[in-house]
């Protein structure tokens, strides 16, 4: 696929509130705002208007299903998926060693953008300042909760800045150049940035409820605030940032995740739907709960910690049209926006829980998809598996024959995504009417468990809590427990594999491989070739499986941190660019 461009729609959402930037002070009558424009005073004079302002901030949360550059996933910046098109930034910039301050990407969906994130942070600061000045006009309980929500949202936007850029300027008031104040700010240290986010999360967690119900579904909760805090602490404890391996940082992250577990609010989703996957692995899979948790019918299930919602008729999404197999029922259905790599496929364990590299696992390279763990067939569409009632064939001569020349939308690895997609929605229907209403999961309880296990394993070794957390995740997908007596190093390997498989196509891998500092070190995850699987049938129909290189990754260590756009550096003389750019 490999020269696809996206038309950008000029759609204005939540445009009801337009804030004036200033007013003439010489004559009172000149201070009257134009019709249709709301001043800060009028915006925050009523609780209804102030609530609309908060809703607008929520709308600025990353929309990975409908935002700009929607036909791509963040996993394509990693070793999980080859890019859907050669012009996509995952291949053109990140894995081609071509990123610079002059072509700095705003990321998948445009949500790593330095300017846009600070615009969102300014909205948070505007609310906190003006709502405080008008607090007497509001219901006290409403005001307290919205302050907690907005502090959570501010922390969320700072989290994206921190995890992509490192230490950043910390702003708590809306800056203005009309009062003589200095609008230029230096970057804070990474420790100061983490502490700032932690403080916002703690303040939010103190105020917010354990659950939101009815019309408030989707708003921040105590658990969401703690999950965001733990996310930042885990990143800060990891090798990329914690170069001295300070054990206290690991322990702090573990304690935060343990506090979420102690809320007794969340659990893993374990209910399978009445629509089973037609299994071709021979594993006798009976559970589809892992797949089904992402379906619209199971929105706001007990595993959801924080998610973005969609609603018909005007706010559905098109994920089924952007992802999945291209040719279905004889015609092109999707944009084929992802191509899972052979490296990801090889990480899926056998149904006995052993990696395929274990000579006792039973893995057969002549029948590579037999007896693989259930997450494999719940996540991947592979040659010989079923999709929307027909057999998917990426083999040579098949309807979705592997596109080794990158000339069409068809996968150039031989694999497509199943996970997060509703198989009942045809791709063209999705692209035409945006019928998708499945939530996008920012945080779910499986991440709480595996993040706790990782932090605790690093801080104290594989104690009973580590085994219990990891085994809960494995049990949901019918894998046996981790062998008793597993040491710290082996447990680290297990946890990292579990994270890769459990969270694939959820936009987590980019942060994991960077914080573990393995992009160019160790396995050199994005400084090594990417492979697909070429499958060739003979005259008798027997298949030969041949791993083939589909892209040669190139990545420099300094690119573990994104560059601040050069235009921003030029505007602010106090900003220091990340090293290497």
C-alpha cells in the first residue's frame, strides 16, 4: 500500500466555545465582544458553559480510531508491524533513521505534537484558573470533580510529552504576552516532570470516584488517575531514564500499581461471546474473551480503567475500514493499515506455554501455526485462518497474496490484524458510514497486572505477587502458570514477552522498547531486519514456509527521544533540543 494519502476533513468539533484573546481597555463600549464570541467571563459564569469547556478538553484526548493519519498504528513504529504504506512515518522516518528537528513528526493521529499538546494543556490551565474565580456559581460537588478531571487531563497531556520528549516546560497558568510576563520557559528535568505529573494524578485520585456511571461514563476516575501515575513512574524507573537503576523508582511504581489492585474495582474480562473463532491451530480454543473485550458489546467492561468512547450517529469510528484483510469476498474492503511482522508471530508461545525456540515445545516449522497459544488466533489473521466467513490466503496465488513489492494495500508480511476489529462490520461499510462504537482502551487492568509484576520483579525479585499477577494474565488466555522457581532474569524475559503479546496493536510497544532501551541494544528491535512469511504451494497443495526480509530497519539511539520541532526551538530561546538532532 504503499503510497496512500489521507484527505483531511475540515470538521470542527465542540466549536461552541470560542474564547476571545483580548479586548480593548480604552473605552468600555469597545469591550463588548462580537456576537457569537464568548469571553472567559461568559464561558465560566455558568456551570453549563463551564461543563462544555471541560468536554472540549476530553475531546482533545488522542483519537487513534478517527484522528489524522488514521490508517496507521503506532505499532508500525516498532517491530510489531511493518508500515501500511511507504510514506507512513513509521517506515519513512522512524525505522529509516530519517527523523530530524526539521521533519519532526506529530505522531500517529497527530497526538505527539508539541504545539497541540501545549494547546491542550493551556485549555486545562484556563479552566483551572477561571473556574476557581467563579466557583461560587457552581455546585460544590460538580466543581470538585471537574477540577479533579481537568488535573487528570493535564497530567495525561504531560505524560505524552514526557514519554516522547523527556523533561519539558511545566506550565500551571495560561501564559499571555499582554501583561509583560515572560512566556518563554526552560525544560524541567525528567525528575521534576515526573513529580509534576504525579502531583496532578494524586490530587485527581483524592477527588474522583471509583467508578463513573450513566452519562458520566468515560470521565476520569480514581483508578484512571493512579494508572496514569503508574504509567509515568514505570517509564521513569526503566533503563532509558533510570540509568543508575535506582531501586526506589521501581518500588514506587510497584506501590502505585498495587494501590490500583487494592481498590477491588477491576478484574480481567473473561466472558466469551456466542460467536467463536473458527480455530485452525488445532489447539481447541474455547475462550474468546481476550478478543471480545474490545467489541462494542463489551464497552465499559470490568477490565476497562480508562477509555475513549464513540457514539452514533455522528461519532462512530472507521477502524474496521482502516485495518484488517484487504480482499474479502472478491473485492477490496479495507486500507490494510497494518502488517504484523514475523518477529511478532514468532513470539507467540505454543499452547503448552513454551516458546517456539524451546526444543520441547512441539513447534513444527513445516506447520508453524499449529498449537499456538489462543492470543495468536484471537489477534492475527494468518494464512489458512478464517475472516468474515472465508479462508484468508496470503500464500502465493492466494486472494491476499503477500505483497513483497509494496505496490498495493495488501499486507507485505502475509499477516493482518484481527484484534480490536469487529468481524461483523465490512470494511467498505466502515469507511462509508463510520459505524464503529467500540471503545479505544487507554488503560485496562491487564496492564495494571503486568506493570505491577515488572516493577515488583525489578524492585524485589519474583515474589508471590509477581507470579500471581503474571499467571492471571496467562490463565485468561489458557496458558499454564509460569514455572515455579523462575528467577528474576527469566521472569523479566517472560514479562516482556507477555507485554508484547497482550498489548500488541494497542499502541504500547513504542514506549516499551524505548524505556527498556532495546531499540538498538540487545535484540536491537528496530535496528534489525523485519520479516514476513512467503508461503508457496506445490502442485499437490503442500505448503512451503519461507521467512523473507520485507524491510531493513535503521534506527539511531538518540531517536529514543523525539526532536522538538525546529520551529518551536526558534521561537523559544530558552529551549534546549534533545541530543543528536
